[in-house]
C-alpha cells in the first residue's frame, strides 16, 4: 500500500517548479521519526504524509487540506485499504495545515502537522530561492519574509519532541537572518 501511494505521489512531483519532492520526502521522514518517538501508528502517519499535499501537487491550493482529505480517502478506498484506517488518514490530512477550524486531535494528526512544519527547517535555501529568485524580493524583504515564516512555524509546532528537533535549526536560521532593523 505504502509503495503504491509513494510512487503515485512521486510521479505527481515530477517537473514542478517548486521542490515538492524534497518537501514530501522530508514530511515522510519526520512523520516516521516522530511516530516512533510518541508511539503513534507509523503506517497511518507515513501514508498521511505521502498524501497530505496531493491537491497542491495538482495545483489546487485553496482548502487543500479539506479537498485533499476527501481525495486521499477515495484513492485509498479504491486501493482496498481498510475503512477504519482510511478514517484516520483523512483526519490527519484534514487537520495538517494549521486551519483553526480543523485542529489536530489524534496523536497521528499531531505528528503529521508537526512533520509538515519541521520539513520547512530542512529547505531554508529553497524558501530563500522562492523569495529572491521567484518573488524578486529585495535582500531585506526576503530576510523579513523568512524571519516571519520561521517564527510562525516554530510557534505552531505542538509536540515537544518536534520542537526539540526544530530548535537548533531555528537558532541557526535566525542567526543567519539577523535581527529586524
Ligand atoms: Fe499542506
Ligand atoms: Fe506540506
């Protein structure tokens, strides 16, 4: 099941302008690591991680957690995945993107939400590329964008196990960016 979902998602990642493959793979890595640390169901966490941004991979950004949860459910159902597990995966995807209307409740959902945020700390240069090359920010605008992004991400990490992973990277990033003028 995991292999099928993985190859479907990696196919969708091909020829994209942004680094989707790196993002999704990092979310999978942290989901598995955190699942072990907090004794969450690793299979649910990994499948949710592969599928969590499926709508964004298809170019749909608005409400991608809501529509993505539905689409993931349909895909898994077609693949014959058990209904009780599908329900858990759908909850993880629905609550992964910091929408206050859909806060993560289960431990697996918290793992996915934290893994998604943690992945941002591994792709600092990709976000800098977005700011300077794609969005044409000035040096200061880019720094400010990145500072805001990482401060916000750090605040949203709810699991202490995830905060611990993020902390040294957060400090390094802030050291590079420097303080606000
Ligand atoms: Fe997302
Ligand atoms: Fe994501």
